C-alpha cells in the first residue's frame, strides 16, 4: 500500500510540474485547488481540470467565461474511496485584478460513495463556495 501511495504522489508531482511549465495554472480554494484551465481561440476560459482536496476534478463552463458576468458551470470528480464520486453545478463571477483574474464561485455539489452508505444512505447536496486565480 505504501508503494502505491508513493507511486501516485510521484506521478502527480511529475505531471503537475510538466503541465504547469506549458500552460496557465489555476490556484484556489475551490473544488479544484491546483489545476490547468483551457481557453478558446479568443482567450476565454472554457474548462478547468486539476487536483482537488481529496482527488481530481473537471469543471466545464456552459459558455466561455466572460469577465464581470455570471458564468454557469457543471463539474464532476473522483474523490478518495470514502467519498467516491462528486458532481455539481454552480456559477462563477470573475473579477479583474492587476495582473490576473479572481474567480468567485458558488454552487451545489453531491457526493456518491462510501460516506453516503455510512451516514445517510443516499447522496446529499452540499452548498459550496470558492475562490481561484489563473496565472
């Protein structure tokens, strides 16, 4: 088990540094803590994927992100065995700063996994709020 954990950490670290050198990086306290945004040909963010607190997550915006406007998204991710899989919908409001953009997010997330079976027996929606920047 320890060898598997070390292998996962090494693979994530190598992937993180390799991907960060090639493209912009997302950093925040949100579903995705450290990730990589994707942009369209006009430079507007359309997706973000990356490492979450307990696993890996993907976020897709319904339309390309517009600065100082509400932007809606859906997301899903794979979490630790105790939590299983998560999914959700929400909105993001990007605020321009000097050299970057601050993304303020809120939404509803649902977890399916072992924790549901132990506690309530069914998935439950949880409100979530977050912030992030791209650099």
